[in-house]
C-alpha cells in the first residue's frame, strides 16, 4: 500500500489566546485510517503539544473524541481520513474550548474547582 | 492543610474503581473521592469489554465456585495466588446477580434464564453477557448510575495522580495534576485504593484504552508496595488485524467464536492448532496462551497471512446463523466491506490484559498500611494465564473487597497528620514542569518508541538478549526524562501529561522486562525462546520491589 496524504486543518490555541488560529498538517495514511489516527501521528512525530481528548482509541465506546469535522459533530475515531480537500477540525461547538480540540465536556460536578 | 481531604481515595474510575467507591461508602466512609485521569466511568478497560463475564450462576448447568476456581487455577499454570482466585470465584455470583438487580440486562434464554456460554478453559457454560457485544458499556453505565446516587462519593475527572504520599511507612494520600488547569493538587486520604487497570497500552498491538499505561504499578512500587507475576502479559490470540476496521474493538472475534465456532487457518489455508496439541474441530476451546504461541510460531515459520497473522474463517457458517447471532454487527462489517461468508479476516495476537500487578492479601491490602488495590491493578489471581471471562468479576469482586477494607481502615484512623513538606517535592515538580521547558526530546515520541520496543523485545516471544536490549533502551529513555521538552501553557497541556505517563510507563515496562529476564523457563503467557520448557522448580511467583535508590529489583517473597 502506498501512503496517501491527508490535510488536517486544526484549530489551535486557547480561548484567551490572541494567536488562536488554524494550523495545517500533512498526514500520511493508509486506507482505513481515521482522523484520530492522524492526530495521534501528529503528536508522536510532529507536534506533541496538540491537545485532543480520547480514551478508548478504536472501540467507539468512550465517546471522548467527539469534535467538529468540517462543521459537523463527529467522532475522530470513526471518521476516515481522505486525500484532497483539507479536513477542518474544531472543538465541539457549544462547549467552552480549553485548548486546541479539547473542550470542557466534564459534567460540572466532576471538576475539582 | 491539604487541598483536598478524604476518608478513602480511589484512583481510577473503571469498573473496579467505581465499585470500590460504592463499597467504601456502603462500608461507612463519609467522604469518598473517586478520581480518574480520563472521564469517570468512560475510560479504563471495563467499558471496552465485549462479552464474557464468568460466574458460577448455575443457570445453564450445575456449577459452583469450587469448579470455577479449579478451572481458574488450571488456566493459571500453577501460579495463581489461590486465596485471591478463590475470592474472585467465590464473590462472582453475588456481584453478577447484584448487577442484574441494578438492571444491567444480562442476555436471557427464551425460558427466562440468564444465558451462559462455555468459553475456552471453562468446564461448563459459565459466562454471561449483554447483547450485542455490549457487556462493558452496560456494566459501566450501571455503575455510573449507582455512584451518581451516593452523596458520599465525590467524582473528579481529568485528575492524574502522579505520586502517592507516605509517612512513617503508611499511605497518607497523593499528589495529582489537574489536567484542565495544570495545577498541582495534594490529597490527604486515610486510605487509598489503586484501581488504575493494567499496562497493555505499553505495547504496539493492543486492545487497550489510553489509560492502560501501567501508572498504578509505578505508584505502588514507589510507595513501597510489591508487585507480583509482572512477566505475565496476556496476548489475546485473535485480535483483529486486517482489513482495517474502525469503531470496533479488535477483540470482537472472541464473541464470534463463542457463538459460531469459526476456523483458524494459517497462510496456506490449513488448520494448524492440532499441531500444537489443541484439536478444536470447529469449536472454540484453545486457551489463550497456547493459541498465541501457535499463531506466533506459524507466522515466524513463514506460514502467516499477508499482514503477518493468520486467517479466521466463518465462510462455512450459514448466513442465517450469522444474522441471528450478530445481526447489527454483520451490517456494520458490510459497511467496512467485510462479508464473512465470502472471505476470512486476518487476526494476530494483541496485548489484552496484565496478569501481574500489586501484591495484596484477600482483603486487597498491600504491604503498605492504608494502600489497597482492585481490579486488573491487582496481581496474582490469574497466575500465568487468565481464563476468559474472569476480568469483569475480578473488577467487581476486588473492587468490593478493596472499598470495604479501605473504609474499615479509614474508620479506625484519626485525621491524617500530614507532615511538613510531605508530597512537596512531587507537587513542586508539577509546578516546575507546568512552567514549560525547552528541549529536543518529546515524551510523545518516546512513548511511541516504547510501544515498538515492548512489542518486539518484551512481547509474546522473549530471549535474554532481547530483554537485555530492552532494559538498556529503557534506561536510556529514563535518563532523558530531565531533558524532555514541555510546551508552554498550563491548561490541558498534553506534553505535561505525557511526561508523567512516560515516567510511570518506563517503571512498569522495566518491572515486566526484569521479571521476564529472571524467569528462565516458559510458562503460560511468558514464552522464552531460549528456555522453551516449563520447569516444576519455577512454579512460584516472583516479586518486584523498588530499592531505596529507585532501582527495580526482582526476587521472591521474603
């Protein structure tokens, strides 16, 4: 299999960060790979500071990796990467953003402060 | 004054941790603090369980805990801590029926009995489940509902415990990092339960969630507890390999084999298990350690499938049977281009469960007063090889015991007397790291490399040379810890979390590699190419402890 390239346009920064922006990553992938695979690849090989929430990785049971992909709410772990047009990734709409793709999804009673 | 004070601190909120919190409250603890690095009740291993839960309910045939224990001991290849195995098998029926009272929804036969199937290694149908492939999510949701009803239980998500705090040899609490803010948090606790699960995330091929990085083992070692049976990592033999599936646990073929049999074939399309002493004849009977060994041997001999595994075929199973057993899943497979009637899938061993863990007695007490363990974090109950279906009852039974014991211990103890500067070094480290640090080395890259290293050198096949190579590389990675870059920004900083994950993972990995190097025989999940025989003189467990200088040492029970 030859590696294909997906372009991920990722929302970076924190809410109070004047430098908040989209950053684009070129991610090599094989058929079947997911957006979460691509983000984990970026963290291991390119930019470890990229923040994304996930737990079960591949089973779609924890539901922690819910983000907005091209404006639609979706699971990063089940959305396939594709070639061509960039895929735009944002934190969940309607929830406070904490950093990059991580939004505040903890139930209010499960916060420390 | 600490940041938080509690009677019982439970670290890890999967099945074992949630149950431990319930049991601690039931046992009279007025303040129970249940924390998880992920989201409470969402991370961990329990929620990922596909199907089997072993308990001698005797719904399908005569059964009792003694028979369950006999099967567990046989699967453990002579190494089970019998008191722990007996606790698991003895408590399982009550825990499983209690889950039913809490409306978990175990699958039932047409006549109303709870359905129980015979899994490999069980002498009778003993494993119940929630359809379809929904055991883990149903158990996790049930426990989340229960803990939500108990006012004494305070839940905190995204809190990573980095260090336990001891005073005078007793556990008095912990230091943690609040992921959302990057702040250091000190927790005074009269008793602490470690329920952090296993370490299979340290391997490249794994069914584990992100949380199974071995942190609980590192915490316990550093606090003065001992670990046991650390060399025994269970590789689930038929983890999904190809074609790529997403959104489905790679363990999913286990339930398919329970219900439909299926045939395991090598690259040449031939059945091969009989050559390893296990003639399945279409049924699913081969224990996990033997099947893993057989598959790895076929692949090593050049008789594997194109992607480096073997074939699992359901081509001979009538369509109607497939649909009846797994209707919705068959549809999902079709969307992935998989038609089980037309072609086999490829499978290969995948790190699934850790038999080793914190050494405890049947009250789940470690040798450190005030420190308890529950669930997969505990070592010994399953010896050298775990029987399928024993993980969920272990989580619930040991969670119940640990929570009850911790509450009783806390009740007899005055408020924690927190010495000046206790935990201060650990808290200072968090504060310092959270300030950020320039550097050339990324913990995320080393964690990625660690998984390849463990897979290749400390995986299903081991040699002295490979293990020594792994230990040398682990030492080099440890030496790099002070130089690892931390990105700026305290809130949700993944490089800060990575640093602590790497530190803990290296300790856990070293415990496995050292124990594996010392055991000069092959037994259960520990297979040495240079020592292929099983020796009766090795029918004893090894202990791992941490020396005063931080070295990880292997020996026997003193």
